[in-house]
C-alpha cells in the first residue's frame, strides 16, 4: 500500500510546471510571496520616479540606478530560486520493505520512520506540516518565500536576505538624502508629485526600508551563525545534542555555498555539494 502511495504522489506533490518546479500550494505563503514582490515594486516606483529620474545630478542618478536595479534583480532572482527549489524533500511513503532493504538496513536495525508522510527519516531531517514532507536539514518554513529552508535551497535563502538587506540600506540612503534635499530646497520642485503625496511616499519607503533592513540583517546573521556552527534553526530551538559529526567552519560553509568563487553571490548557480550517493539514496 505504501509503495503505490509513493509512486503516485511523490512526483507531483508540491510541484507545478509539469513537475519541473517545486511549489508549495499554501495560500498564506503565496500571499506573503506576492506581497514581497509588491513591496519591491513599490520601492522601485518611489526610488525611480521620485528620487533618481528627477535628480539634476546625472552621474549620481546613473550610478545609483545601476546599483539599485542590480540589487532588485538579484533579490528577486534569489527569491524565485528559494521558492521554486526543492528544499530537500524526502520521498513520501518510501518506508517500504523494498526500499529499506535497498538502503542497506538489516533486520532489527534502527531507523526513524515519519508517521506523517511514511518516509524513512534521514538524520537531521524534520517533518514540515506546511510542505507535508520531511525536509533534509530543515531550518524553518518561511512564508515570505513560501517554502522550507533546507539543505538544497539554503544558499538561495541566504542570498535573498543578503540582497534585501543591501537594497533596503541603499533605499534608506536615497530616501534620507531626498528628504534632506526637499527640506533644504522646495517641496514643490523636488518631486513630480504634490508635497503631501511626496511626503507620504517617502515616509512609507523609509518605514519599509527600515523594517526590512532590520528584519533581514537579523535573519542573515542568524543563518550565517547556524551555518558556521553546523546546526539548523530547529536543532538550535530544540537544543538538540549533536548526533552528527560536526563539520569544520570551512567545510560547513562549503556544504551550503560550494567552493569559494564569485558563484557564491549568484542565485543562478547551484552549489555542487550533493554527492551522487545522496541523490541516489533519496530519489525514488
Ligand atoms: Zn514526514
Ligand atoms: Zn515547509
């Protein structure tokens, strides 16, 4: 019975685009993810229409447009990669007799089976009730990216928090500079919109950038500490004793980001840390 459950549901569960992309069908997560895009779009609108396009300083405007657009593109790409990547889901219902034998467990040998998704639970995997799957090295389920952060997408999530923190600090710098200029000169000439509309838009962007900067810097620091200590958010929360052999800091960073290169900062390259052994082990 377990076998047919696995064969029928594993390949299309949490998947879209004909099974090619991972996507969790959770309304709250989808709303939060769309809200994230709308907030980036709002910042785009205020920064470009109110601050950079009307600016009389051409060089300043061109350089900052380039920086802002590059950060917005990288943040958006990291968000999509985090959301649409399989975080490391263990196949549902793989705790079958055949599979257990295939994985080299002998009679009477101990292994963990998840009662919710009937899978053989690898060490450090946890069950996520939103994804309805066991996720390898699950850190937490993040509604803002509508996905779990786990072994396979942690790099993209760290990049997402990094680029959102960077774009928020950049927007904060631009918006405060604009405030100073408008106060010093004239509210009627410093923006294409009326003074009340300008004040409202600038204040809202200040609030948004400040909130996101604080939130993502804390998240980024938490993620990096967790990676350096080779301990996931859940393990920290549960104060679990490390049953696994803890990796050195360098090895731990490499297991998430791959060997050091510029690719560390690219949301388009997959870190090649998954061994053939692992992918064979967990694919049905
Ligand atoms: Zn499970
Ligand atoms: Zn999840």
